[in-house]
């Protein structure tokens, strides 16, 4: 599967909240660079990360633009996160159902039609300003 198709399928599964389809698009040794955070390796770590995220946040991604390298080994996506903050996440403002709209992006490495690396980026200070008020 070409990079653009893999990335599109990844985000389509995310928006449907189909975590099994979402995780099936990852290599077992996927590298996940968390925005302003650390690096996790492996599908099990990614599964745990998503369980935490889905408990604390409800998000849908819109205005998706997907790009890929000519060889299909790398790609990027730009989108808008439309979310609701459900449960207080450690070290962040208290959650009480606040909504937010946040521009974001991600960079990918694709291998054998699956995500081998994903690096997410968004402005955390913008998010805090939206939910912290």
C-alpha cells in the first residue's frame, strides 16, 4: 500500500475509533515520537498510549492534507484536531469537558505498507490556553 493510502487508512480508522484496524496498520516495532515528550517503541506501547488518550480525550481529525515522498517511504499529514477533554491528564489542567480546535501534523515512515514511525506535532501552549481558561 502506498504511503498516502496507508496514512489515509490510519486516520480513517482513528476517526472511526476502530482501534484494531488502527493498530493493524502499525509495524510491531513502530517508533512513536510523542509531541513534546519521549519516544516509545513497539505496538504494545502504542496500544497503551492510545488507551490512555482515548480515556482522557475524544478527538476527530478534519481538514486532512496528506503528502508523501516519491518513493512512498515517507509521508506527512496536516489536519485539525477537534476534541473534548474528558478526564484530567497528569500534569495538565483539570478536565471538565472543555472543547478545543487545534492545528496539528504528523510525519511518517512507511515500510511494507505499514507505519514504522510516527512523529506528532502540535502547539501544547495553544491547547493549554484553550482548555485552561
